[in-house]
């Protein structure tokens, strides 16, 4: 380390989609703090220190470079760094549990609990512990119990500072957050720790955007924010099905309702369904918590948001098969996009996975194209790659194809030369716009049979 007289040592456990970008931003804005990101995965730690970061995120490489080696460090030496930390952010993964009690809904807290035990084991000074991961409400209580049951006379102040960044816009979201939320105990030591964390963010976030609350409100607000966002997508997607039957256009409906300032225009793009590592897991986590408290009606209400999303993915692919004369066996079908949204290499819970598997089950031949996510796509579909081709070039992918499905709203897919693509496709040529990003009339005039979300189809037969 070039410098040793840092004001404080901030350590983040977990160098993933949240830990990496958030710590890079803190390091860039707070040069007087040493920021060290640790992880059990040595490849990830190594990659953060190269020009080939472990995740794709616009602007991230420049942000990391600003502080790397100055006051931003990546390390696999978890114990030594925890030992000298003043403030520890815990940003490990909290996926849905796949085994035992609560399987399929509850959050799997094993990674989170392991970090608590490591902190306890290697510490010999008081520390502030911050939940950055998304956790069930009242998790901080369990963390406090584990940590403060020590015989070393140490005090660990547990805070909740959930992260609201979205992938693909992580750097911009961190730079100008709608709000930063910091929850703590309302005791003397809790309020003192809260002030220390407020002070970090106050380096670049306006005071009115830094919200403080009690611990439980902060933990619960994170789950509720994701549930409300996902609910909007499921709501508009449910209406998209009705639009297709009634000659209404879901785009026009979204505009008409979104201009009501009480509703607002964001998050009303009907789609093949929401993906990503958090919406589904966090809603199911909320459902599980409601069930735990005996609030069955509340649980069913939120569960329906996930069910609507499953339905939307299912009906998209079922419709593809139906309109292609009820068989896709041996047909060449191109999926344009595999990431769960544009500007990310992340494919976790991407609707493309479900659609690809369903088409493969019908014996289609798939060509998968994506500008950033092909490595992850290969891993997601590793058990069934015999009938899949991977190609970064959408034109090569579409050569002699029977159908194209737009799965991710990458900008490059808006402006492809669809006339050229059409000329090299099998006829009748089908296009399924799962993101409603194309000019459907124009495609129809070129000769395509066009199927979009929430608008009646444009067919030549
Ligand atoms: P991730 O899987 O990308 O990263 C988690 C990292 O933690 C991994 O690199 C893993 O190796 C590491 N890890 C696990 N156990 C560890 C241990 N004991 N010691 C050290 N490292 C350990 O996950 P993510 O997408 O960054 O999400 C992290 C948390 O943040 C989750 O709770 C998620 O719900 C939440 N979150 C994610 C996003 C997002 O956009 N991905 C946004 C907001 C909140
Ligand atoms: C989401 C939230 O937006 C973040 O605030 C939150 O921090 C994060 O989850 C998390 O907790 O992990 P993210 O999943 O990265 O972020 O991406 P979003 O932009 O929310 O998109 C999620 C999915 O919804 C994508 O598949 C996207 O294509 C889809 N979507 C989004 C739609 O189908 N329609 C829309 O109008 C908006």
C-alpha cells in the first residue's frame, strides 16, 4: 500500500455486482479512507485489478481505475482485513433457499452468517457492521446476537444500508442516488454509528437525499422497493395480454396512464417478463416473511406478482410455437439478447433462459446472440449445448433462420438492417419482439410476420 495513514479502514465482504461498484464509488469520493474489498473467490478478486473486470457495467472501469492502488484495494485475505477494519460492509449473496425449511422462498442466509462468525472470530476491536446485502426484516437482530455474544468485551454496532442501484446503470445510480437509506438502533452508540455512515455518503450525496430510519424500516424498505417495482411490471404485463385480444396497444395505454403524475411514466414497459437476481428472490422472501407472521392474504397478494411474471414468459414462448404452425422442431430460431436487461453481462433469472429451454424442449435449433452475455449464456445452458450456436454477430445468427426473438433491449438491436436480415431468412419469416423496441409497421412492410407484446399481431397469412 502506498499510503498507510488513512483516516479509517472500510472493508467490504463480497466483491460482486454490489460490493465492487459501491466500494469503487466510496473510494473515489472519500480519498482519506482506505477501502478494501475482500472475497472468497480469488478469480473475482484478481479480475477487479485488471482491465477485464468480472462484471460489465458502463463507466465502471474508469471509476475503479480512479482509486485502484491509491485507496481502493481488492484482497482475498479476509481475516487480516477484517481485523484492521473500522467499518465493515457485508455485501455477500443472499439467494433463495433451495433446501430445507422455506425452500423456494426464504433467503439463504448461510453466506451472511459465515461472515458474521468470521468477524467475531478475528476481531479485537469494536466495529460498525453494515448490512449492504438485501436481507429479511429483523436479520440485524440475529446478527447482533451472534456478534455481541462474545467474551472479548467487544461491541459491534449493526446498521442497515440497503443498496438500490440497478445493473446496467450502477455507476450513474451510485453517483446520483434518488436516496441513500441508513437504518440504525436509536441508542447512543447506534446514532453515533449512523452519523459516521451519513458522513461517508455526505461526501457526494445531498443531505436531503440521505434518509435515516430505524433498523427494521431500512431492512423492510429494500424488500418493499423491489416488490413495488416488480409489481408495476407485472401489472402492465397483465394488461398487455388484454391489449392483444382487444386491439388496444399496451404502449398507448402505458403512455395514457403514465402521464398521470400520481402513476408516473417509469417502469411501465411491457416485456417478456422481468429477470435479474433480485426481484423474484426478494418478493418470495417477502412472501415467506408474511407467511411466518400468519399474514396469508398479504403473502398471496405479493406472490401473484411473481406468478404473473411466470405467466408472461410462458405465454410468450407458447405463442411463438403456436404461430409457427405448432412446431418448431428443427427450425433455426435466433434469440437476440440473453442478458436480463440491456447494458449488463448478467443473465441471472433472465427470461431468455426459460424461453431457450422451452424451445430446446420442442427440438428447435437455437442461435444465441448478445454483445456482453455470451459467456454467462454458455454456463446457463451448459447441459444442453448440442443444438445451440453462440454468435456475437446478429446478421450471421439470422442467416437461414425461421424466426428471431428480441429478448434484451440492447440499443444495437433497434437499428439493425432488418431488410438485409429478412432477405437471408427462411420464409415465412417471423419476428417476436419481447421488448417492444422495434418499428413493427416497418418490419411488417419488409415482409416479416410481427408479434409484439401487448399489440395484436401483424401477419401476412
Ligand atoms: P454477487 O453474487 O455478485 O456477489 C456476492 C459475492 O460475495 C460473491 O463474489 C461471493 O464470492 C462473495 N461471498 C460469499 N460469501 C462470502 C464470504 N463468506 N466471504 C467473502 N465473500 C463471500 O451478488 P450481488 O449481486 O453483488 O448481490 C449481493 C447482495 O446485494 C444480495 O443480497 C443482493 O440481493 C443485493 N443487491 C444486489 C443488487 C444487484 O443489482 N445485483 C442490487 C441491490 C442489492
Ligand atoms: C432492480 C431495482 O431496479 C434496483 O433498484 C434494485 O437495487 C435491484 O433490483 C436489486 O435489488 O438487485 P435490476 O434488477 O438490476 O434492479 O434491474 P431493473 O432495471 O430493475 O430491471 C429488472 C427487470 O425488469 C429487467 O429484466 C428489465 O428488463 C425488466 N423491466 C424493467 C421491464 O420489463 N419493464 C420495465 O419497465 C422495467
